[in-house]
C-alpha cells in the first residue's frame, strides 16, 4: 500500500493537496487533524457530533452511510445532499484523488 492524494478545500476556500497513508486505518477527520486543518472531531470519530462534516465534491464511491451518521446529519447545520462525516470515511487506495470541502462550522 502507498500514500494517496486527497484534496480538501478549507472554510476560507483554500485547497490543500494532502498525502494520506492507506496503511494506518485513518479516516478523513484524522487526516484533517494531522494536517492541522480546522476540524474539531469533538466526539473522537464516533459519528456523534458532526464537527467533521464535509461535502464530497468528486464522484468517488464511498461506504454507505450507517444509521449513526444519518442520524447525526439529520441534526447538523448546513447539510447538503453530498454531506458526509469525515470520521466515517476510511482512507483507502480507492479514494485516490478524492475532493472534499469542509462544511461551515456549526452555529453555537
């Protein structure tokens, strides 16, 4: 396995081209945190807070949303049809070239 490239647009519109390892069982939220992008991940990746919500911009096939992710997105702000929780997207070789955008921060 090797590193793949994932493009992430931050909340200021800057696109970051990140190298993501496929052999560490990481997810998109953890990748963002590793590169110090502004993602909270308050619940630690348990699909319980939506602070890692992102919009999938490319046509990659992703794992189906599980009930916990669906439930959390039902309660989140700024949800779009292409919204996903970054903590629920494991990094695999199939995601090479994935493009996402960080959702706006939730209202307080």
